[in-house]
């Protein structure tokens, strides 16, 4: 029955893994159904192909005509037009079409597609729209309108970039800065001064172009759309989109390698790019290594927390995962049966009869390792003279960026090496290397793959390299051997069925060539079957479907996490504040009222950043709020008195240092609530441990406070710091504090040892009593706002104000506390007996462990450390709707509400101040 929680479909997925597996199985069933329907269909004849896989890492050899493109991105299934599909906005630097102007208001569109389009054609359940640059400069409005109209028929939406922006953004920052660095080539060296001067203008153009893409996305966005951003050209796009609409679903995928953090930190704009990408909900890479490098860069450069799920930034989790792209393997397999492909195969077999065929298909680029490949082949011929007339290397080198001097130099170098080897080992009738400076059409390339005995891929650094996939897909009968560079992304997918080599080791590559040519047939077949299974199951369509499915699932999980601790309803909190008579604001300090921490502050021995500083934008606002006679403000912190003195000496508020052990109002003197017989004998031994680990952990430091010690490794290398903290904890528990009455509290990159019973919840008792005695309060507090980035150990400060419901669990109490219709917590003279019991329960917020230690330890509560019952009974007259407990940035919390960052706390304080002034 509706509403019955027990009436649940047992097949309903309960976790992400189950949901994704179910979706994958459904996609497989749909593919089988579609293949059965099309079993009698044949491929169209005369279909031309441009080998786009030799141009970019992610484009495979699939080519599509206009009918296929239009059909693949149609918004409705032609077999079932009843249900609209979720819209998918694919944003890439270039559209899948090239535009040629025919007149003032006329354009001719040519299809120029590759792996990405082929991948998205398999997503029949989505209505895809393409957003990108058309590759031409259109300065006049008439031309822009005509091109927009023409592209709309192909479900494409143009972004119009002027020539200067394209030069600075695309040719400059993208191709001259990011692309070389991501491929481990470093920054430009020849004109260092010129590069330094032009870098900022190129970066400004990059941000401008990304904002232009974002503007077009926003103009065409509809509620519920999924936005999928692609590649290093658009690293700023996720941030631009989220700033406009925080609820937009954004995924970002990188089609190149992501370098190690040591390489990425060379970029002057390293922080900006990382922070912008982290605005996305899901970040994808081809391999786990690239994903690991990205998370490492975020932890080491931004100082954020890396988790198995991704990167956590002020409570927001950006999922990071590997999604290896594939090819449309069925297309290659079917193409081998075409008559024109069979004719090519026959011709090639006759041409190279009696010789083993080795093949290389690459862009003519520095990262492809073509010179290294040819030199390794030369060494093979030197060491194996018996093979000189029995093997031929066919090298397809597709020209690219022919106007760049470095590429012209590379082309000359390759031609020189090829000429020297052919002159040395060639004969009048045959040469060992056939080198072509052009691409091949689809049919010719498939035929070449089919007759090849050994494919030789020696990339120095490659995002994926789908040539290896294409070769495997066409080797059903030949079962040739794949020699693959370990620096290509495909090595992680096809490594078990290939000979992996280091392309810089010429001798190793030459030995692998010999091994491949002499490999027994049964071993070749076993290796081929392994790779063939992977290529045919991990297709480009499966890649795209998996990413979009993960993105949708990530959004759902983020919403579930947000529901656990909902965002603070600011307007409601402000309205209740204005309607109340006596207010209490309990605010944390660190990560609540402070400037966001930055690892950039620790340079050259400058330790001033290690001291917490009050947020600049809140200083004047907080002073105004302190002047309100009906508002009591308490800064509750674990920091020592000196830190709070430095930041709040001019404010008329209550300060509670070291979790309430020391109190002060305004500019008065500090008073202590520390028990007289508090046992602190453990301090010296713990101090020695902290000193030892500080010495062996660069970037760490420790603070010696009067009731606690804190070891902080925020500025140490994150992974090493975690390992050291685990070692420290093990040492503490087995030695110095094994019998001491202390608590060990693990924070965000910190370890604190404090006396038992020292919690922020216990400190509230002392503070309320002091407020009553010192302020002479006439009316009870009827409004409480409690906000802070408190550790889980100190979250009793939230539950302190919650009602104590008899015979009910804490979880149920929290659930009921969210009900605005709940009765008030009344502490007046009519219910003095209930008030006494209630107050005694709140006198100390001790955990079970603390209570057991409390009985035996030297620590004892003393009379002057408590407020008297007559005072306590008049402190609170609090209704549920007037209590707002807020955790800052921590998603898992006992607080009622969430404030995502210290900036949100600043904005809330400003809102309270401005509303009070206008009221």
C-alpha cells in the first residue's frame, strides 16, 4: 500500500554499486534487442572516413554521415515517442561539424566527428545537444544568426569567439601552456621572458572564453539538464556554471593525462584551475593514475582532504573516478566484411607477401615517440640480420600543426632517420620502412590493421591512444601482437594482452619486436583473446553511458548527504531572531569566524599563517551586533587565551578559551573554571611524544595549552601526516596515556590530548551561569543560534539545548527536535521540579567512557564550577522553532542545519545585524 515502508520492491537497488549494475544490465539488454532488430541490415557503401584517432587521444575511427548524427542525438526514441528524455548538454571546445561560409547568410556544414560523437550515439535514452566553437570567426550578426539556424538542425549550438580570443585562449594558453605541461613536456623555454609577459594575457583570455561558453550554456539550460564538460580547454567552466546556478548538474572529463602534483604545481594558475574543476559534481579521467594525480594535486596544492570517493572541500564532495574510453568495436568488425575492405586486404597481402608487417599509426607529434620507434626498429635489424628481408615497418604519421617550428623540426628529424635506415638496409626492390605523411580513409586503415602482424605504439605520454583498440578489433583472424608503451593510458586496459615497453629504452623495444615476431601461435591467440574481450565490451557507448549514469547517481548521493543535515533557512532564522526578546549566539572560532586556511601562507618560514585570524569581513559587523543589549554572544573555542585575546580584545562579548576552562567578558580579566584538583601529570610525557613526531614530520607543529596539547599537521604533506598521526596514536595509547584520565580527539589533520570531561557541551553550563551572574539577566533566553566547525567529540554543544525526552533514543529526540510544532522547553517557576532534573542532566555532558573515568579519576566537579538551580531555572525559555544549531562545513553532524563555509557564517552575521538595524 502507498506509504507503507515495508512494501518495497526487493529488486530496488540499495547502493550505488547495485544501481549502476542494474543500469548497465539494462543497457546490455537494450543493445542485444537493437542488434537483433538490425541483424539483416548491412553497412552503407561509399562511406568515407578520416582517421581522427591519429589526431587526438579520444577520437576513434568511427565516421558518421548527417543522417546518423541527427538520428543519434534525437530527443525521442523513434520506437517510443511517449516519454521525453533527460537532456544532455555536451560542451566541448569544438562542435562535431565544420562550417564553411557560402555567402552572407548561407553556410555549408561538414561532419567532422570522432570518438566522442560515436560514444554519445549509443545514449539513446538522452536528448543530446552540442555546445562549442564552430572553428570560424563570424564577426557580423547576420552570419551568426544564419550559422546558429543551420547548426540547430544538427542539434548544435555555437559559441562565437573572436580571432584574438582564439589566438590567446586556444593557440596560447591551451596548446602552448596546458597541453605540453599535462604531457610532461614542461613550460616553453626558448623565450622565457616573452612567455612570462604573455602568460597573464593568455590566462585572462582562457577565463574569458570559458565564461563565454558558460553564458551559452546558461542561455540554453533547462531545469534538470545534465552538463558534460570536456577536456583541458574548459577547466574553468564548472566554476562558471556553479556560480550562476548551484543546482546545475555538472560533470567534467579530461581526455589527456593529468600530471603528477610536482608537474602541475609549475603552473602559475595551478590553484585556480584545480578549484574550478572541483566545482563539478563528477570529475573523470581515463585511468586511475590520472585520477590519483588529480586528488594528490588537490591535497598537496590546495590542502584539501582526499578520500577514496574523491576530494572534500568544506563539506562538499567532488567525486573523482576513472572511466576508460573505448571505440565502436562493432563498426570495425563489420567493416572487415565490406567488399572494398576485402579488396584492400588482398592488395596488401600481395604487396607484402613473404614479409611480416609491422604498423605504426600516429599523429606527427613530440609525444608519440616516432623517432624512438624507428631507432628501435633499426637496432632490431642490426641485431637480427636474418629478418632484414622478412619484415617491413609501415609508419603512418599524420601531419599536425605544420606551421609550428618544433613540429617542422620533428618532421625533418623523422624523414632523416627513415632515409638513413632505408639507405642502409634497403634493396633495389624493397625498403624496410614505408613512411606516409598523411591519413588513410576508413576502409584502407581497416585493411591495414587486418594484415598487420605486429602493432608498434611507442607513445612517450598518451591520454589513452585508441589506435591500439582499433588494431585489436580488426585482428580476429590474424591475431597479431600488440607492443604498447607503458606511458599510454591504454596500457592499463590492454597491458595483460600486450608487450609493454619503455619507449625511451631502445634496446628493450628492439627485444620486444624480436619476441613479437617469434611468438608461438597459441600464445598470440591467448593474448589477443584477452584484449579482444576488453575492446568489445568496454565500448565508447558504454563509456559515455557509465559516466552519465555515475553523474546522475553522484547528484542523488549529494542530495541525500544534504538532506541528512539540511541547509540553514536563513530567512527563518533571521525572522525568529527579530521576534525574540533575549538571544544567545554561541559561535566557534576556527573554521567558523576565521579566514579560510591556505597552504600558500607557509613560505620561507613565515609561520604567521599558523595563527588563526578573524575574518576581515566580519569585524565591523560583529562589533555592531555586540552592542545589542538583548544579544549575548559567546565565542567558544579550543584555542588558548592568547589567540582569543589577539582577535577579540575590542569586542563586548564572552570568550571561552580551551573549551570553556577560561572565561572572560569584554575587556575584563580571565577567570578559570578549571577544577582545583585536576590531574595534569600526563602532560610532560605527551609533550615528549609530540616533540618527537614534530621533528620527524616537516610542516607540523604542536601547541601546549593549560589543559590540553594539540599536534597539528595541516601544513605537512597530507599522506605522510596521516601515517605519522596513526603511528602517534598507537604510541600514545600503549604508553604515556594508557592509564591517564584523558581523551584523545582526532580532528582535521590534528591530534589533541585533553583532560576527561573537557567538552564544549560541558562548558555551556559554566558560561550560562556566568552570563546570568555578570549580566543580571531579567528575562530568560528565548532564542539560541549555535554554529561552529566542532569536532565530533564536541558536538554535545548542539545537543545540550535539545530537550531530554524520557525513554526515547537520542536519534528519535533529534528527529522530533526538527518538528516546529514541538512544545517549548520551559524553565519557569511553575515547573521548578522538572527544571531541576533537567538542569542536573545537563550539568555535565559526559560520554559513557568519561563517566566511567569520572568515578575513578582525580578530576571532580566542584561547587563554584556550577551555576545554582535558581539561576539555571531562569536561563532558558526556548521553543524548538527558536533553536538553530548549525555545523560549519561538516556534513555528518548532530546539528540541525548546515552552513557550508565560514563565508556563510559571515553572511549570516551580516544578515542579523542589518535586519536588527532596519527593524
